[in-house]
C-alpha cells in the first residue's frame, strides 16, 4: 500500500446473494490522500455500492480492499428513527470516532451551527425534517475530521447555505490532507474542482478525462465558474503550495508586481485564507470574476 493512498481496491467485485448478479467486478482504484474524486453513472449502476465498499460498510465478494484509514460516510438515506436528539446523536458519534466527551459535545454544537441547525439541537431525530436530518448526517461525518470522507448524494435535501457550507468543508478536508469521494446527481456540484472523475458503466469503473465527452455544455460544467484573484507578495516570496495547486492559471510579472490567479470558485475562500495567513502575508488587490465570465453573465 503506497503511503499517499487513503484506500485501495484491487480486483474488487460485489454481488448480493449467492449466485446473484454482479453489481461491480474487476474494480482497481486507488484514492490518494488530499484528493477529491467524483463518481458518476446512471441510476442503479452501482455508484452507491462502490462508495459503501470504499467506506467499509460493505465487504467485497471478491478482490481486496486495503489501507483504509479513519473513514466517515454519509449515506443516501439517513436512518433518522434513532433514539437521540440531534446534539445527543452527534455527541455519541464523536465519542465513537474517539473524541473525548467534552470535545465531542463542542464539535457537535459547532457543526450544527455551521449548517444552520443549532435551533434543532435538542429535537429528537425522528421529529426532524428531511433537510434537517441531512444536516445531522453530514455533521456526523465531518465531526472527527476523517482521513477518508465518502459522500453519497450528501447535498440532497440541504438548503442553499448548508450546501455552500458543505462545499467549503469538502475543500477544507482535502486541503488538510483528507481524501473525499462523492456522488451527486447535479453535474454542477463542485465543478472544475475534482482531481479525478470516474463513471460506473455496466459492472466496470472507468476513469474519465475532459476529452471523454463531446458535449461542449458538459465540458463547461466540469470547468465550472472561477474567480480572478490579484495579489502582491513580499519581495522574493513564492506562493503558498495550496494556492499553486488550486490555481487553474497563474500569470506573474506585471509592471507593478501583481500576480493574477484564476481559481475554481468553490476554492476561493480557502485560497484567500492561505494568502492572508501566509508568513509574511500576501496583499490581496482585487477579487472578481474573469472578464469572459462577466460578459457571459451580462448576456
């Protein structure tokens, strides 16, 4: 097992029941630490089965899963009929993940606040709405800062602020060295950000590239919206590594020493934080949409 892999699947297959139809077969996949991986495929093709294998919820019928590190999973359907309040459940899950009681309770309250669900902290899970239940499901996975975060339609049912909070949490998790694997029905989810994209076709897993589609609209969706950040740094300083890694394009050497960065919009908050907290910090001159995207919005 390579040291930079969060989990590896070798020749993995999965079927349900003796002699049942194979859902997946011959899957070879390595998920690198710090990476964001998208899984696509039509309904019923085995995407959820793949995610459950990665998370250790299901065992393979053949092949081998190795190297799985501390893992958290958000299922497509959260079992809300549990004998806990929202805060009680999250605190319990924090303890399961190895947190001390006080840290688990503080973390539970913090994540409920971040997802706009603090008002439901003492509400029984069985009385929560679908959207509020989903916020609890996502919070329990993020609570212990897992090495591998597996998200199966995790954005479904969340309101816009909570979806944005989850986008930021995914960005933060990968920036801190965690790996994230996700499935989402919306092709615009985290556009242009995933390091790798795979599609389940038949029983096989296929890695996609930008040239795998001839649909210009879909290619644009994968490119996704970007943000133009202009910065000026200390004399002779190099950009922080996370900034360089997330930049789509970098142009330096303007007469006034300005460096222009074009970054995926979901990563912009993290990039700005990296620049402003660098030692010594960089000066942010402007933050705007690139000219081409501004023209598109005006139309």
